[in-house]
C-alpha cells in the first residue's frame, strides 16, 4: 500500500509538476552554523531532516544533505551509506568524504570538540545525502517501542523508501544524475538497493529516477571470503612464515578463518595465525592497533579490544575527556571517533542540527550494542552479477593496506562476475605526480582501483587521492 501511494504521488508530480496544490515540501531544515567550527556562517549549504519509512512510518531516518559547491542544479546527487551496520552517516560527513572534519587538536576536558573544513570534500563536485541508516543509527529513531528485528534486506528496503520519498520532497534534484556510494558494510546494503532502483527504472515505477551508477570502497561482500583472504594477505605482507602459510593451505582446505571449527587439523594453525596477527590493526596494517566492534572481527578478539573498552568506560564514568598525553598510543586512532561522540551529544550541536528532543538519549557513532540485527544477506555477489549485465557505471576501490576487507577478496569476487572483458588494462593512476594506486576498467561499466596506502575507509586515510579518484570517475574521465 505504501509503495502504491508513493507511485500515485510520483505520477502527479511527474504529470503536473506546476500544480500549486501538489508542490512538494522539503523535509530538510537549513543549518546555517555548526558549533565548534571557526568559520561561520557555514561556507557550504547544509540541511538536516527526517523521513519516515516502514509501517506507519515508525522509522524516522535522519539525514544530512550538503549541496555541491560547484553547480548543485546539475552536479550528481549521491546517497552515501555508511557501514557498520548502524554506523551514523556522520562518519561520511565528518570523518571521510564530507565538507568538515574533526580537528586534530588537543581536547580540553568538558569543552566542545573543534571542527575544521575538509579541502578534499566530495561535495566540491556532488550533492551528497549522508543517511543515518538503518533505524537506531545516529539520530534515526523509532516511534514504536516494539520493533521487529532489523536485517540487511529490511535496511535496504527502508533505504529505498527513504530515497524515493526524499526525491519526491525535493523535486529540484530529480533530474540530477543519481549515484549510490559508501564503504565497508554498505557493500551488503548498497547492491540490494541498486538492484531495486534499476528494477524501478525498468518497470517505470518512479518516472523521475535518474540512476546512473554506484561506488563502493573496501566493500563487505561475502564475509567468509573476506575472512579467508586475510591469510593470503598476511602472508604476502610478511606477517606469516612460508611454512605456516603452506601448512594452512594443506590442512584448512581453503577455509582458514570461517566460523566452522569442525576441521580439527586446521585449528592449531589457525591459533598460531591469530596469535601472530593479534597486534595488527586490521583496518590499516601500518597504523597503531585499534579495537573494532565490526562483525568482521568476531573471530579475532585481541586483548587490546578489552583494554580499549575498559578505558572508554572509565572515561564515560568519570566524565573525563581525551588528550594525547593520557591515552596509550594505540588508542589515538580512536580519538576522532570519541570526539565525534562528545560533539554530537552536546545540547547546542543538537539544536543546530534540528534534532528532535527526546528521541536519541545518547548518540553513538556505531550503535551496535544490544540491538538485534539479522545478517540475512550472506553474499552480495549475486546482486553484483545481476547489475553487471545492465551496463550501469560502477566504481569499486580498495585501500591496499586494509586487511579487514582486503583487495585480494575484492578482486576475487570481481573475477567471478560473468562475461567481463578488460578495456583498460592494469595500470597505475596518479595524484600530484605520484602513483596513487592501480586501476583496471571493464566493458560492463566497472572500474576497479586500489588506493596505495589506504585503509578500510580509504578516504579517511588518503583524502586527496580518493577525492581525485571520485571526481574523475563521476565525471566519466579515466582515472
């Protein structure tokens, strides 16, 4: 019924766009300033708002929308999906590809963390919606106290409903080229959404859709494949001995690190592997160790994870802040994540962002505690296979220092796609006169690229390179 109502509304807007009684009202409110940022008013256009999805619109999804700084009327419209699941779109806005960043300055206890402008924001050439999805991510909330269990497919369906409703309420962006982008766990959600958007266009469900393609960085695609690829990645990086690698290949039957523990011949070698790599930051192997609550690390829980959580709880109990002097070095890589939570929970910040009072008591960047979530899409490869036959442009990229979702696993599933022919052979691509990574283009519209030195959220590690890569790709220019 909800989809039928949406279709009727869309048809009215399409056939009679100038009728005053049918004029859309945007759900967004302009944010003229952001606490903590020295530059005021904002040198870019920011709106925030809610759109209700699901049964009786119980799920109120919060979003940040930033206009392109170049030509918002014609530049692409990008829906950015942060991973997790249940990591806030604020991660994309302020820690990865958006116009602001958490300032890397000393934090004084009780003060408001500072923001700075990001010179490599993707909003220089694109309008971007940063969405808190699924419900209970960031500032998104439910009007019901008895929600069904969230899942990958429900998350994708809710995101699809959000996007169509947002476009109906913002008809001035309906003609802009539409892209879906994200990284990490959005590699499970985005292909599902993309397939639905393509089906909508083929069936004529929403005449205004102008979908052109999608972009994913270090995307979770098939968790078992990603886990197993860590062994090969670690060996070629010099973390494992030749003998251990050969023993694992001979005794584990290619199933190195999955959740199946029935192969007793493999277990001793797996234990050695875990001991050897317990002190490695999986998200970026050259960086100090950080803990992670990601679903990908459930089989690898180093002692440092416990230390980090104990340290974080102590800060929350005492109300203390975070400074470089008081924190062990390997916690410094979580500094920006912690500061973002201090910032988003400030009353002045919430007022500036037009957050509805009483809806989210405590904002957490990745809200994965005590909330049931069913990972019912075990692999998104079938979605990629379906999409790859349609001719839409898509960019898949890998920070090559990510061991969590390594380039090895990503390149493996790309090779599994049917009827791929190379039109631009493997070659370096450049940024500021230096090799920034390597790339290959295929006849089905797929461009694959590595980002040299990039970690799991590649744009957070190599912002200049990743912006340049995106700008070239979205402009239909070879990398």
